[in-house]
């Protein structure tokens, strides 16, 4: 009986320990994938994300033009980097943080292949995004995030042209943008991640 009683106590202690440490793992309410609301007093949400390139705003259509072609008359097709325009919305948890604000200090963009035979796209990492901020009580933005530069387009072209990757277009990837930052008092915050399916091909933008 004593042995069984001891086992029951040990099991109960283990369960309580799991509950305790699991409860300490979070840092307050927020949108999925965000953290730091309990420290900053601001819940961050992403109101909208749109795709823009050198030709203009594409809305929420994520077609990445891989190749710069020649248009009629011999002029080069508009071509270059692609950006994500993000509008944030900060909601204060209580009225005491009305003078606080959040800043994106760094972010990264990763690309997951839908097909394992696709060329690998190296992640993009950036720091010191001091011009991107969130104020509680109103939408802020849109703010530009570089999400696909022309250098990576040239690398994919080379991988395909040299036979390293024999694939057909469009090339399909899942793109993820992750952002981190601080509030004006130095508390850390993680912003909600942004995920989009993207298609990479030679699109005619003449």
C-alpha cells in the first residue's frame, strides 16, 4: 500500500510540474504566433498584407516574376524586388499603455518547397527596421518588407539553366515572414507571422 501511495504522489507531482511550467511558457494573450503582450500591454494583429513589385500593387496575388524580358521596341520589362506591404493593428490590454508603442527591430523571410526538386531559396534576414512601428488603438502602415530580391531570382535562373534543377514553372513555395521587436521601454515582442503561397515564373509585365 505504501509503495502504491508513493507512486500516486509522484504521478501527481509530475502532473502539477507539467502544468506549472506549461503555464509559465507563454507571455500573454495575442494573435497566433505572437508574444510579449503581457509585458508591452499591446496585442498586435495583422490587418492586411498585399504584394507589390516594380509594376505596382498586386493585392493579395503572389506571382513573382522570375525573368526580365524585352518588350516590343526593345525596352526592358519593369523588373526587380518584391515587397510585402503590411498594416498592423495594436489593441491595448488596458488603458495604462496608451503612451506605449512597438517597433519591428528585425525580420526574416523563409521559403518552403512544395516540390523537393525545386531550387533552394536561401532565407532573407534583416535588422534595424526602426521605421516600422505599431501604435495602440488604430491601424498603422502599410509598411514595406522586402520579401524577394532580384538576386534570388538570378540564382534560381542559374540553377535551372545549368540543369541543377529540372523543373517546370510556376515554381511553388510557401513563404513565411517572421518579425521581432521591442516596445519603447525595451520589452521584447514577437509579431504574428505572415504566410503566403507564392508562384514563381516568367510573367509578362510589358
